[in-house]
């Protein structure tokens, strides 16, 4: 469904990705894990069209998206929830959600999409008229995910969705990701909680210093000695 081919990406003269290539199959949850500055967020930005690769390609099905603008990728169904949520704090929860339905295909389904978000996150329905900036961290993350779902994604990319959340909220977010995937949305997940990410995902890719160093079934990577020493403290 989604494929990166030998992607090199830079910020100025600093190389962030070197020859990164992997596939995401329809219906999967794929976890992208690694240490800080490994290139995980840059990989999502390349897929979203926010960072242009200096070499390599991004393919969505049979279409080469490498030169396609970011907003046009959203219209095709590639939607990202950014790290830090990036809500509009002085707009209401409902207003933030409606901003997600800006593509022509999503605008006509706004009412139905809102009902699905309310069902997935009942607390947001209760707070629909509340300013987004006044929500708790967990509620803000729910709002950010809900906003992305308003775009009716085929591939949902989540960048550190549990960062800074209490353990009980971390569990809630992972349950939500599983439910979204069960409803037919393919998920690409960047997450520093490696153990939970590998428990949730079908497959995983491990980045180190901008290079892909491990790839495989998540359940098998949980038992990989190198990964256990580097990321699981075992």
C-alpha cells in the first residue's frame, strides 16, 4: 500500500535519512522505533510531503508521490497526527475536529465522521464546546487523533502519540489505535515505548542514525537480542 525506496533526506547539510526503504501493507499496524534523532519523525515527514527526499521515492499503491504536494497526499488518504498534537488552543474541540475535514472527499462526510469521533472518544463529545487548549494532555491527544480521522484516512501516521501521558492514558491510546486499525485504517506508528509498540504492531522497522537496521514481524523482534539490549533494557 505504501512503499519507501532508498530515501535520503537532509536538513540543510545534515543527513537525517540514508537509504531508508520499507513497505506498509494494507490493514497493518507498522511500528517505526528507534532512539531519539534516529530519523523516525523525518520518515513520517517525507511520507507526508513536508520534507522532500534528496534521493529515493515514496509510492502509494502504484502512484509515485515524491513530487506530490502535502495537501494532495492528505486528499489521497495519507494523514499524520504530529508530535505535540498541534491543536489550535483558542478554538473549540468541535472547531479543531472540523478543520480535519478540509479535503473535498471529507467535507461531504463531516457529520458522519463527527459521529464516529464522538463514539470513539465520548469525552470529546462532552467537551465539544470547550477550548482545545484547556483540555488535559490525554484529551488533547484524542482531539488530534480525532481531527486526523475527520480526513477519512486510508493510512494514519501517528508521531509519538503517548509522549508525556500517564500510564493509564497510554493504555487508552493504544486501545484506540487498535480499534482504528480494526475499522480498516492502516497505521504507521512512531513510538518510543518500544515494548508496547511491538506488542501492538504486526510488523516493525528499527532505525538507527537514519538507517534501517532491523525489520520484521513485531512478535519476532520482541525476542531479538540486539533490540532487547538496545531498547528494552534486557
